[in-house]
């Protein structure tokens, strides 16, 4: 069962830089909550210890070919067995960037999150096209909302 750990794990993958920018803004927003530790990592560098240590996870993926980035899937492939039954109820959120859609990536990540039995606590965010100031501010707000919810024990 997920505990009240005050740490948010933000994993992302980015080939072209858009998701990296988005993930940095999400993490910047989360870091405004001083009681919460925010760990920002490329999915390829994150592993089971990061997952078992967090009280919430945020997943940032571009949509590639109608689904999540391969490295996000790889994180799930590598952690599922060891995490099974140990992260039940973990609050999660997805943010996606896409050229014209993004819904496939969200849907596929949601299906996997259901396998881990994670808990959706906020609406996922889908950004189509290059994020501007408004979208980046929205990401910061989302990160801060997740962190505040975790800090206050709402999630
Ligand atoms: C190989 C590849 C496949 C893509 N497939 C899709 C897709 O299926 N749907 C979509 O909306 N955008 C698609 N895109 C556009 C990316 O989702 C978009 O450019 C995104 O911002 C890239 O993020 P990144 O810069 O972090 O890699 C694709 C881009 C690449 C490079």
C-alpha cells in the first residue's frame, strides 16, 4: 500500500526537448511546496528504488506513433514485477505532449497504471503543439497542486 511519503517522482522521456521543458516546469511547480521533495529523472535513469520511495508519481511522455514513448514503457516493464502489490493506491498523474493528438499515449499509460492499481488524483494534461507561456504555467500549477495535495494528506 502506498504510504504518506513526501516525495514526488517525476519521470519523463524527451527526444526533441519539448517534454524535457514541460517536465522541468512541472517539477518547478512541485518544488514550491517546501515539505515535498521532488525527484526529476529521465525514465531511462529511474528504477524500482525511485518508485518504491515516492508518495506520488508524475509521468511525462510525448506521444510517438499513437502511444507513449518507448522509454516510458521500458520503465514500466522494468518495475512492474518488483512493484506489484507494493504501490497500490499510489497517486499518479500523466502529462503528454503531442503534434496533433496525444490521447493514445494517455490511454495506454492509464491502462498500465490500472495494472499497478495506482490512483488518479488530478486530471491529466495533454498539450498539442509547442507549449507556450500559458501551458508552461499550467504545468507548474499542476505540479504544485500535486505536491500540496500530498503535503496536506489529501491524496
Ligand atoms: C517518431 C515520432 C512519432 C510521433 N508520433 C506522434 C503521434 O502519433 N501523435 C502525435 O500527436 N504526435 C506525434 N509525434 C509528435 C510528438 O509527439 C511531438 O513533436 C512532441 O512534442 C515531441 O516531444 P519531444 O520533443 O519531447 O520528443 C511524433 C513525433 C515523433 C518524433
